[in-house]
C-alpha cells in the first residue's frame, strides 16, 4: 500500500485515477481547489477509509507525507483555462514548483500531467515525443500550452539539479463520464447538444482532426508510467484513431438517434488543424495499448450525460 497524492483529484480524469488507485489498495489523498472539479465526482469514494480529501490550491505550498504524487491540478478546457489566464500560468509554474519541492522533500516520485498542446499546431504528423512543437507564445492558448511547457522544463530541471524522481505524460484528448457539462470541450458539447436535439456547433469547417481516448485507457497508461522503473518520459498516451470534428458530430448524432442539425461557427484562434499521437514509445516502454473503441466509449459517455441532464 502506498500513500498517493492526486492533485486535481476531484476533476474528470483525477476522479477516475483516485478510483483506480483505491481499487489497487492504496491510500489516496485527493487535493483540489474545486475550480473545475466537483464533490459529486468523488462522492462515491468519501466512505472509503483510505480516501482523504483536502481543499487546497497548489499555488500555495503544502507539506504531506507521500510516496507518489500525480500532479493533475490545472483546468483543461479552453473556456476554463482562459477564464483566468494568469491563474492558469501560476498553477503551471508556482503550483508545479510547489509539488516538485514536496517531491524533493519527501523523496516521492512525481508524475506531471502534460498535454498534446505542447506540440501546438503541429507541423509534424502524427506527433512523436521528439517533436519540439509549434506554439504561439503570445496567443489565447499560451497560458495553457506554454504553461505546460514550462511545467515540463521545471520537471526536467528538478530532476537534473535535485535528482527528483519524475515522470512526464503527454495526454491527448480524453473523454468519458464526469466531464464537466459546462466545460465546452467538443465531446461533452456535442453529446449534450445531441441529447437535447439542439444544433451541433462545429467550429470552423469541421475538417480539423483529433484523436479521442477513453478515460479508462488513459488512466491505465498513467499508472503504468508511474510504476515503470528507469523510464521517465515524456511519453504520449492517448488513442491513435484520428477523426475529423465533422466525423465526430455524425457519430454522436447516430449513437444518440438525435434530430440535431449541424451548424458552423467561427474557429477559435490557434486551434490546431490536426492531432494524432504516435504511440510507439508508449507501446514499447509501457506495453500500452488503448482498448476502448471510440463508439463504445462514446456510448458510455452518452449514458452518463443522460443521467446528468
Ligand atoms: P478538469 O478540469 O476536470 O480537472 C482539473 C482539476 O484540477 C479540477 O478538479 C480543478 O478543480 C483542479 N484544479 C485546477 N487548478 C487547481 C489549483 N491551482 N489547485 C488545486 N486544484 C486545481 O480537467 P481534466 O480533463 O481532468 O484534466 C486533468 C489534467 O490532465 C490537467 O492537468 C490537464 O491539463 C491534463 N490533460 C487533460 C486532457 C483531457 O483531454 N482531458 C488532455 C491533456 C492534458
Ligand atoms: N469544437 C467544436 N465545437 C465545439 C467545441 C469544440 O467544433 O462545440 C472543436 C474545437 O474548435 C477543436 C476541437 O473541436 O477544433 C477539439 O476541441 P476541444 O476544446 O475539445 O479540445 P482541444 O482543442 O483542446 O483539442
């Protein structure tokens, strides 16, 4: 049994991770400031005596006795991370520094939730970990993508200077139950619109692509990386099936049997044109293989949103 800290544990991915770590027999400390997370996401874990909840903001230091730290605290959807862009940068700089200091102090291993956004609007396709990215440093997304790039740099510098035991995972678009219904990401938006028979809003021409990973696959990859010896990443984890946003809209209309029509709205600035992970490294080092097909994962997510609406 390990003592494991999950920052951002009341969020979408964090809540699934806490669940998995408890199932594996660990003691889990979930830390969250409840900006985008909610108590509802972890309600079912509250009676477990191995589960603790701390309301705290990682931009303030904290001391805890832990063996492992999963640092997920950071809003992930464009609407939320742009709501207070300066706070997003602070979370990725001050917050990550605080978590690295904690890891240094307690000799804990720390895993940073990085993102495919570090590749920006990629000129290399699919994206390999060796690609350095094409990021606008002054755009609307930069609080998040440059923030996450600094977070990776900090992780590497703490490793080189203080020998902190680090892991870096680059997460590609992940979806599933407990996505916040107001967070504006494409999967939740389209499912909610379809279930309500409202217009489905495609931004731009809908020919931009993304690769969608079901949350259980992602969490398996995350735990595998944390527990792998002699490999710190960065490593891409996601699903390498690639869909246009228009394809996604059509699949969701089909799966929900919705009467929704597709409408087109302006494309937000710096919206990446294409994205697909090269998963060779994850397969080789972690034996990682996503197993949930997008239609099955979307059905589970649709069932979840039916209960929420
Ligand atoms: P989410 O918004 O549901 O979860 C983030 C959690 O962090 C929330 O519970 C929020 O309240 C908490 N939080 C935010 N700022 C905090 C702070 N300063 N102190 C303490 N808690 C704070 O998002 P998610 O989709 O679950 O993403 C989790 C992590 O994975 C994030 O770091 C995100 O950048 C990364 N990620 C997610 C995706 C994806 O597709 N979902 C893709 C790439 C990377
Ligand atoms: N998108 C869309 N309609 C929506 C929400 C998003 O067409 O209602 C598009 C968005 O412009 C982007 C893609 O879907 O091209 C994925 O958006 P999301 O915010 O989910 O993730 P990210 O852009 O961070 O990959």
